[in-house]
């Protein structure tokens, strides 16, 4: 898999990432991790962008809204979940399809 162009700036962007994580903690979202925020940025915020200057990447990090991030995290959790394969999920699906 090809690396995203922003990966080369990851160490330089680390203070901005931690600043955003601290903001999330103040808002009550203590469980957001560094890597999940980075994944959101790479796969959503910078998905279509090929080359960006460092200052724009930093600005994008600082402009992340908690709602946008949580929407992304929720969708990713459902994508990776085997909830429908569990007994509870199967029962819910059967109930829904009745």
C-alpha cells in the first residue's frame, strides 16, 4: 500500500495532534487515540489531496470537529465489527426482518 504524502510530516504534526486530543478530552472524549485521529485525517480529511504544505496540514488538524471525527469512528467501528455474526446481532436482525 502506498504511503499518503502527509506521512512524511507526521513527526512535525505530532504537537498539533496532541493539542487536538487535549481539546477532545476537555469536551469529554477521553478515549480518542492518536492513531485513530491520524487515520481520520488520512482517510477522510486528506483523502483526495496529494500534496499539501505543512501549514495547511496543521490547520486541518486544528479544525477537526468532534462530531465529524465521531461519525467517522462510528462508521469504521461498524465496518470492522462482526456484530451481525454474533447471537445478539442475529436475533436483532431476525426481529427486524419479521
